[in-house]
């Protein structure tokens, strides 16, 4: 009996092959196990996945095994979702509140400065994808943890967060700009996205006006309240635009069209890129058909044709 594995399985399998840590491999194996159809044709595949997952769990808990320490985890956080967003800011800017309110993570939220002592991770849903959000220890003019600098360099988006409750918000922003410069990331001339948090605070609108007066021409300022969710949807749209990505939906031949589990690709990606994201074996597809606003429904496309956000692609192997 044929396995008839869904396209999503091959995408996860490809990600598993490219994973660099056991934590990431285990997470992907568990997701493969969750989405794989359970029938006679997949029994061997399911058994193999369960065996590999059990082996990773055993190694992680064994004395002297490869379990990851808190320190090594904080210095290298594998990217997940459609993009890795690292929150950067001074004490009491509300970074932890953003993580707590917008994701399922449970950071300690406190008015006490420097409550966050190591990075914390959460997944932020946006339509049918997710962004990985990382809360980092606060920065100051005199000190930045090396871990924060490393995460800033590696993030898809290093996202400054300043507080509209602070009378020092311009100085706070200068501190974050200095960090971005040190990490060789985007500077104001490139139109960096920043979050002006705590829009619900007393005097916030006046401070927002000041921020816009000084930096409105060089920053894309996104005012929000992590407490009330005001501005959240606009922030999500800004993050999606900043990532410069698109979503393509794989369709199995003869199966209904579904648009719930997209392949996430950089803008400008091709049909071949979409195939490779599913699995390297898809690179040798015989032909492909596509649906979308830029196409005639079901028309054949070449490997080098550029795909667009929302396209549905059917690969014939």
C-alpha cells in the first residue's frame, strides 16, 4: 500500500535534514509524526520517526549526554516559523509584556528593571504562519550581554522596543541604535522598524508626537500597547512586510486545493525554489501547474518562473 505522504511531510523532512541542533530535530520529528497519515502504507515511516525521536530524547536526558545547557541554548536559538524577531530595548520598555501578551510564552513581567536575565522564546501567530519572537535581557549605555549582540546579528529582524511611558525615550532609542550599529545591522537611514510600546500610558500620545518629530522621517514607528493589543495587527503587517517573504501553497495532484499550510519563501523565489523547499527530490519534477491572480488557473509553469504570494503550485513527479 503506497504511503501517499502529504507535501508538508516532505517540507518538514527537508528542514529536519538541515537542522543543526537536537532540540530542533526532535521538534521537527514530533511535528512530522503529528501530520503524517496513519494507515498501513505509513507504518514503517511512523515507526522510524518514533525510533529516532525516542533516541534523541534518551540522549538528551542521559548523564553526560547531549542535553543542551541553558547557556548554550541562550547563545544559539534555532530559527523557527516564518522569521526570527529579536526584541531589543532598555529596562521597562515592555518587551516581556509583548512576549507574554502576543505569544503563549510565560515570561516574568515586572516593573523591576532587568527582570529578564536570559532570552525567552515564543511563537506569534499571523494569519496562517507564525513568527518566532525572542525577548532579550535589557540593554544600557554601559553594558550589553554578548548573547544579546549575537542574537541581534543573527536575527531576521532586530526589533527595537522603547516605552512611551518614559520621558527618556529619545535617549533610550539612541542606546538601541548604538547596539544595531555595533552589530552591523540596519541604521535609521535604512528605515528601521521600531516599536513604541505602552501606548496606554499617561502622556503617551505627547511622547509619541515628540518621537515622530525627531525620528518620523527616518524610522517606521509602530505604536502599540502590549497590555491592550492596540496596534498589534499593524505591527504584524509591518513585520511581514519587513521580512520580504511570500506564501506558496503546495497541492497534491488530484487532491482539493487547500491554503492552510504554506511554504514560506523570499520574495522573488521561483517554482524550483518552492519545489526544493518541499524536498530536494522535488527538484526533478516533470512539470508543474499553478493557480493565482497572476496566472490562468492550472497553467503550466517552468522551473524559473517567479511565484507570487498566495500562489498554489501542483508538482508532478
